[in-house]
C-alpha cells in the first residue's frame, strides 16, 4: 500500500510525541509529582498512531487503562494531558479523572477506562449513534488481549454484526495481562479469529509496523463508512516497561523476549523506512525530534505551574 | 493466649493457607493470584505451596469467574474467588445477587453455596473513580449473602477462616490501605471469629463511635484526641455487617447516650443509615443527641489528591462531630 509521505511523517512525529510523553510520565511519577497508577504505552506506539492516522477528527475512540498513546494519537493536548495526570485543574478533566480516565470529547476521545473491557459497550454504542444520526463517523474500540476474555466483547460483536455498525475493534495483543501470559488464559490461536463466528472480518497485523496498522485500519474504516459493518484488527505488540510504573516488568517476562521486541522498535522502523524511501532526511527527522522535545518541555512546565482544583469543585459535575 | 505480630496482608494469607491445608476442597482463583500473588502481592508464596491446581490464575472475566465459583460451591468444592478491586464486583453482580445469594432459598433449602469472595475497598491511593469505591452496602442489602469487613490483622485472620468454613456465600472486604498495618494475632491454628460479634476496640463513656474497616482506625485516632480534651469515646467495630450484632451496638449507645457512625461507603442509602436506624430504635429512650453519620461524600471518587482527600471521613471530622454534641464534663 502506498501512503503519502506527509502521513508517514505525521505518524513518525505522533509516535515520538507518545514516546516522549511516556518517558516524561516515568520521570514525573518517580519524582513524586504524580500519584495513582500509570500504565505506560512505550513500545506500542505504532498501534495507536497507525489506527488514528486513518481516522477523521470527528470519529470516535474508546481507550483503556493504558490510554495515553491513544489520546495523543487522536489529538489530545500534551499540556492538558500532563496536567490531568498530575491532578491539576488545567487537565482535560480538571484533575477529576487522572491517567486512567483522560477524555477529550472535542476530538472524539470518549475516555480512557479503568475497567478492563469498559470501552466495548461505549464504542459500539457510538457506532450505533453514528448510524442512527445518519453520519458516516466510525468508532474505534481499543482493548487489550486480556479484555478479549470479558463476555461483553462477544455481546458487542453480535450487536455490531446484526446491525452492521461502523465499529472497529482494535486488540492490542501485548502478550500479557498484568503478570499473566496471554496464552495461559486465552483459548484459540488468534484473538482475531473471535470475530469469525459473527461474520465480522478479523485480521492480525504486525503492531510494530505503523504502516501495516494504518493499512488495515484504512480498509476497515472504508468498510464501516460504506455501511458494511465492523472489523476486528488484532495488533501483535509489546510493552517495553512493566504493567505500570512500579512493576519492573521482569521476572515474569524472559529477558530475550523483551530484547527481541525492542530490536524491532516501531519508531526506529518507520524512521528507517522514511529515510530509505527518501521522503525526509535524517536532519529533517532530527528536527522533528527537537520540535517534539520543545513541545514536551513546555507542556511539563505549564502543567507543573498549574494549580490543583479548588476543593469546592469536588461536588461539581456529578450531574449534568 | 500466645500472639504473633503480623501485617493485615500476612494475616489474610495465613488464614487462606491454613484453610487450604485443613480442607482439600478449598481452592483459590482470581486474576494474578498465582505466581504474582495478587497485584497487591499479598498472597505471594501461596502458589509455591499449593501449585496451579489450587491457586489458579484466571482470565479477566469477573462474571464468569464468580459464576464458576457458584457452580463449584454448589457441587462439593469450597472456592475462594478473588476480585482484585471491589469496583469490579459490579461486573459479577448477577452471579452474586441472582445466583449465589438465592440458590439455597429458591431450592427450598436443598442447595448449599459455600463460596467466599474476597475483594478490596477504600479510597486514598489516587486511584480515581473506578478503583476506589467501597460498595459493601450493595451486598449487605441482599438476603442470602454474608458480609465481613475486618479492620485489624487479628480480625482479618479470624473472620477469613470463618468465611471459608461458612456454608453460605460470604463477601469479605479488605481495605487496600491496611495491608501493611501491623497487629497481634493469636497463634493457635484454629483461631476463628464467629460472624455477628461486634468488637469493642476501645472502651469509653461519653460517646460511641461505631466504625467499620479502615474507619475503625480513624475512630481510634479521634478517640485519642477526644481523650486529651476530656471526652471519653467508646469505639465499636461491627466486624460483620451481615449478620449485624445489633445488641452490642445498642448496649454501647445506651451506656454513652450518643453515637457517631463512620463508614467509607457513600453516605446516602448506606451502612451508616442502616446502623443509625438500628441504634435509634434500640436505644431510643437513652439518646441525648442526634446520631451523626459520616461516610464517603456522595460523589464519584475524584483523582486529584486535594479533591479525593475531601471525600473521605477523617479523625478531625469525627472529633468535630463529637464536640458539637454538647457533652458536659463534670
Ligand atoms: C474489570 C477489570 N478487571 C481487572 C482489572 C485489573 N486490571 C487492570 S489492567 C489488567 C490487565 C489488562 O490486560 P490487557 O487487557 O491485556 O491490557 P494491557 O494491560 O496488557 O495493555 C487488569 C487485570 C480491571 N482494571 N478491570
Ligand atoms: Mg495485554
């Protein structure tokens, strides 16, 4: 599939933004500026970015506990995200949600989620609503391999199939749910196969390859916009770090396995491709990196300077 | 009685290990309970002793997990099902409320469901709205379920062992902020605490503080402060919500004539309301001040620390409530 150079460079930049954001979160967290749980997306950037590059601003996504990458890729604001995870009032959710609940309805981010499988119903409902309202919007549901064992996954695929809903289920198979290897708790060869009994196409792609993810998503989006219904895309991927900051990520994962995945890093891979195809020079890509670095520094500075919400806000927003 | 010091988490683990050694029909299943020893690391080592057959990692599927627990309990096993965060119990509500709780009654007394569900509760870790709730009132509302809510290592051990031996479905809540809390625990192997026995955690004469789970420690702190101000507070911990030891609660308020009730569930339609009505009825002629209820603020638990802190009852809140009760010292 031939993809315009500007999209490839946009994807490269988006992956860098996610990586730098997550590295920054690590710093912020370990220096005590952030509390609670922080699940990092480092290593999985090509999935969020490949998918979201194939979406429009008015399309929807639902995200997960490991949601920072999805939010950055769909157009979340780095400063508002950083402020949110630090509990500041300038955050996307005024500090009420935190890392696991970042949402930005203005760009179709219907919310990260603390419940494993929590996005299945919401994304499928967003697809139903798009159809009822007669738009050609699509809804993407990001979820993990672990979430694919929740019963509601099968319920929503049935809904999506009988009503031909414009939903794309994107499984991020990073081979572990917390400390448990996926294969030990998950039947069948491929999670993608779980779509087949519903008559929904299910494909598996290399989740370290942003171009492959983009291609599979673009096809699924076209199908959904045409009115032909849902698709399940399983992305083979890996988290470099632990389940959350605080879990070293070792012990339950072989060292060689971690190294093998890091050797096919999605960002390096796309960069090589861009340079090899002469779409941009090393120098131009380095400039992108510096630009992202600047953006990140500004976001962090602004978030650190922002105030906490006034305690009076605690009772606000319970009801509309 | 010979005692040993251990943490709350260690007490839970020891209770499970002892019951598993004692009764081969007991097994434990849940997400990451195996080698990982739960995400709180509280059960680390159990898997080494009992292996894959009896300490079982499951898929992330709470409804199915509890459902399997019900079926296994119905047919001769004595399962312990681990639901990592109390918030996730909502995903298994049909299995708990419509199945486990009712099978005995619906079958006219034929069925037995000796199922223990252990889960966690409590805010205070900046874990936000879906990892901080204290939903024990939901379960206490359902006839057929028993609910235990231990506040100390000794209570955790004794109540957990009773839960496993009980022939009814029991939900036992551990506050995740208490896992590192230390306390003395009786050494004897058969140490159990019967359900339905409140415990007087501190004796006093002027006011009764009825508190559950981590709020017991908030009440004890408050009692300490009040003592410095010349007010003698009695702290009573029901320990199990179902069955509820109404008598001990009422007797205490008859003696002190005042009560503050503290529980980390939401205040509205919750545990404090239920206990207040029990105490009002039982101690009506003796009560000298309106009973005060303190619970989690009626909002989802917010992420941001200053907001979260504002939602949980504190010792200061308890002290202030007591000081407004017009206790006159001789
Ligand atoms: C309903 C529910 N059960 C359990 C959890 C605890 N939990 C949080 S993340 C996680 C693992 C999820 O695995 P997966 O879906 O593969 O996502 P990953 O973390 O690998 O990205 C678990 C069990 C939860 N948050 N919600
Ligand atoms: Mg996973």
